[in-house]
C-alpha cells in the first residue's frame, strides 16, 4: 500500500491508495490512465489535493499524481500543463502585467483542476480567460482540444464536472490582456478593500495583495501556522435558485427570522438568483468554531470552511458537513451541495455520490 493520501491533501485526511504512481508529462498521464482502464481498476487523479475529501479507508485503486510542468506563451496566449501550481502562476502573470485572473490569487491547487470546477472568486471565473482545454477522453480513448464554448462552463461547474470519469485534463490555454491594471472589479467586498467603486479598475499588484489579505483573514490561504487553513476551502457552493424557489426561501426566512429579514441575492445572467450558503448556515445556528477543537470544526474565520484541527478523521468531517446540510434543509428547504470531490466514500447516505471514485478529478 502507498503512504496515506492525507500527506497529499490540504485537509490532511485520508487513508492509503492501493497503488500510487507519478506522471511527469502528458504521455505518462495518458499511459497510466489507459493502463488502469484496461485493468478495470478504480482511478483517482490527484495534483494539488486541495479539493479532495478522501475516506479514512483510503482508495482501493490506482492514484495517478499529475506532475506535468510547463508554460508556453504565444501571442498573449498561455498553454499551461495540468500539473502546474495555480497561485504561483497567477503571481507570475500579475508581475508581468497580465490581467484576467488577478482576483483568483491565493487559490491552492493545480491548473488542471481549474476548468473542471470553473474556479471563481471575488467576481472572476477562469472561464473568462480560458481559450481551450486539452483533455484525454476515456470513452473515445483519444486526446482532444476542446474550445471554451464547448466546455459547458457555469457557476462552479463544467462539462468535465457533469461527466465525472470521462475526461482527464492535460493542459489549459488562457488568453490574458497585457495591461497594468485589473479588469473591472465586480465584487463589493474587494472594491471596498481597494478603496474604489465597483466596476472601477486598480493596479494588478494592489488587487492581488487585497485578495490575498481577504483570503488570509478567512483562513483561505494555505499557511502552516494557521490551523484554519487545514481545509478544502469552501465546503458548500452558494445555492442558485429559480425565482419561485427564492420566493419560497424568503417566505421560510421571514417565518423563522421575522418579516424584515432580507435574504442575500445576486442576480445571474439566466435570471436565476444566487444566495449565500454561509448566510443560511449561520441563520440555522452554526457559527464559526462549531465542532470539536481537537478533531474537526467549522473554521474560526469563515463559516463555509470545515477544518481538520489535527486529530480529525474524514468520517468526523463528513458527519459535521451532513449535520450542517441537514439543518439548512430542515429550516430553509435548501439542499447544500458540497464543492470538494469525495473519494472512496459518498456524500449522501443513500443516494450515489455525484463524484464517484472512478471519476475523481485532479484537485
């Protein structure tokens, strides 16, 4: 058996894999995936390990650790290998005066994971700068270059996420503007931190510094000295609701919290409304620090982060997450959806996991 996968994840949780191999380039990645598929073995792709919740029992199959490296630039476009670390790349782009991902500073993980989740923060999403994704199609057994408009990007999702197990991301091509200042700032909290109005621009370095400060204050920057950073980031996505669903949520909230309550809402392009998972969790009564300070607990800095306090287990973390989700479901009728990938176990008690182990993506 391989060493515990806890050593390769930001949550520091998870048992061993039956087999662990490292793939240093695209050819090696494809070869290892094909070999596992031919043998009928469960397969897990792992890179930064920042978006994985691995079972205490481990993973009964092959784990391919994506270690590919390389950035190629041509005419303002950057083709980046899946195994490149995301935040150091953002830092280099900001320093070089390339705008488009500055609000995505401080996010741990690999480049290959970003299109799968359509990683976003502070008003930006990677889909805004992605030109194409090169991926191995395990169904067709071939490598394809997929243009951005065929990736099915949506809030924290993509065609890759909706078809778990089919695609192995090998490289991502981005197109970034050459300019000294940011794209228009669309997130109120970040605009306030920068001392500007929404939709104004700010120097790229200032935006990166402000984002890192905001994330650090929430325990969302990996820091060995900060126990609140031992997490998988935000554990639940913000619910996106139709108009009728949101009206029902408002009615439930008024019944529970009073007629003058205002449920946070953010209009989406398709007419739906996004609300705040953290707001729902807090209104049910789950506060920062809820849990066991020795094992697992909600972060002391951010309600959406569930943390391993040092002696925790995956079973304890998932039990806490289920407790929170059940509270929101019972009080507000909203099903919270986890952001991380579940490996070797399921989120639901009876329903199949949306992220089966055979289809886990690089975290």
